[in-house]
């Protein structure tokens, strides 16, 4: 290998690999013009375009450079001391892959069926509110990118663009994450609207009691004047002004307790599939089964709810064990690599959500950034599956991972 340009020689080696060719070629992983560049020609100061990204972390830096400081403070922060935020990432280091060899890696198939709908990958875009604060196209950019990549889009009640518009851009109904209004008339009206828009799956977010966003508050710029263009700022508190899914809803009436009786009322009203988002224990998984819930999303709200110190990938196995295959179990929180996704699938997840990397891609390059984030993660998952000897997502089982540090 040439000492003057080892990178170029290595890329040529990759390009000659039949397995890399089966994934779409070396361009899937590297800048489109990487083979033609010398090291001195690589862009400085972060990636200049989505194609230059080698992994999704490249978009974190790019988004940081392009986003408003207050917006970036929101995206990067957790709660309290950010212990859970770090735990969501660090936990993956304690899960080892157990690859099986001499399987034909050119026939890897990542397609999945989720509640009767086919998708090209088990990786989905998590519900993240107020996307227009990160890019003018907001949720529409995410919808078009997920459509292009054959991926599921989860839409937040806090969306800055209506569910009807997002469904049109996505090409089919999204799944809808419900921040349930506690005035029942408002909740029922929202459910009817989502149903009329064609959505067949909702996920009730259950960890919405409140949060101590200390890192976010400390990171906010002292001068909030520039934030008034896209937010309402009151006494230093920032709130998005775009809430199309809440427009016109009743604001007066009896507020109901947010409990299982409330969830049961939604279950009786909503005719489609009903997921609980935010369950992390076997006890709550058992209650989900007893109350006729159709699925569970193991989530700690991107470590933005309560400082549990526990990663979602650690909580996943006990929920899966309790469910015993009766309903699908989804998971999100800290996923940044295809191998992370593989590990979750091996531990029993049906599909895996990605949140912050989607916003990094959106905040740095809009739709093209989101598209590239999905492209990288899907390609990494396919490579992990090939290397471990699994041809389909259904082939990925607990036998393909080891957790020597876990008491599970």
C-alpha cells in the first residue's frame, strides 16, 4: 500500500470487495468523489455535504455548526446531570456480537412487516417535535427522506406541520405519537382527526409528567431576542409557535387523571393499533398485555424524561421476556450504528427508532441530510447482518449477542 496515499489505496481495496458491491458499492459508505481526492483535498471544518459523511456522527458536528445555539442546546441535552443520556450510548459497549461465518452475505434482506405494512428496514424515524425550527421544510423533509429509503416515520403531536401534509409527503400514513390532551373532548377530537387522515397506529407517550432540563437551560444564549422569529419566549422559557395538531382543540373542561383508566378510554375509542411509548419494566409490560395494548415502545424519551441512569437497551430484555412474543416490542434511545440496531434486534426488538441523528441530518442539510443518515444506518445494519451470518431480520436472535457484564 502506498505510503503517500494509503487512504486512496484502501478505498480501492474496498471497491474490489464483492460484499461491499452487494450493498451498493463503496459509495454507500464514503464520499462520492473520495477515490479522486488526495488527503489534502478533504474538506476542513466539518463535512461540506451529506455525501462526505462517513458515519452519522459527522452530522452531529455539521448540525452544531449550522443550527441556532438555542436549538442546538435543545437537541444535545438530557435531564439533570445527563447520566441517562450517556448511559443510552455507553450500554452498547457491554453487548458483544457473536458472528457466524461462511454464510452468503450477498443475499441479506432487511425488509420487515410492521402491523401489516412492509418497510425496507427495521430502522424508523422517531417522533421529534418542532422540526421546522431545525430546517424550514421540517417534518416534510423527514417524510420525503423516509419515503425514499422505505422507512417508517413516526410523527409527533408536537409536529410543526399537519399530519395530513406529512402523510402526503410520506406517501402513506405515518404512525402518530400522541401527547394526549387531558381534556377528553380535545383528546377525542385529535384522535378523530388522525384517524380521518388515514393513520392506523398511535403511540401514547406515557412519560410526560415533566422534566428537569438543566443542561438545556444552562446552554441557552443569554440574548433570546433572535428566538422570537420562530418561538414564543416568556421569561426565558421557550416554546414553539407552530402547533397545527393542537389548533382548534377545546382548552376548557374537566382534566382527567393520566392513568390506566385514561389509557383504557383511548383503547375503547381508537380502532387502530395502540402502542405504549415509554414503558421500561416487566411490570408495566404485563399491564400492557392485560389492558389489550398492541405494542410497546421501550423508550426513555431520548433521556429527556427522568434521570433513571438506565439505558433503554438494558431495559429491553426484561420487557421482551414478559411479553413472550404476544405483541411487538420496539425500542429507541442512543442508536447511532448499524451494529447498535443489530444488537437490539438480537435482544428481541421488532424495530428500532432513531431520533437525534435524524435531527442532525435535518439541521445540517435538510432532506438530503436525513436521507444520508438513513442510508448510512441501513447500510451498516446490512453489513452487520452479513458479517454475523443472518440473511433476514427474523434470523437475528439472542444467539448472536453476548452480555457478559449483564445480569440477564
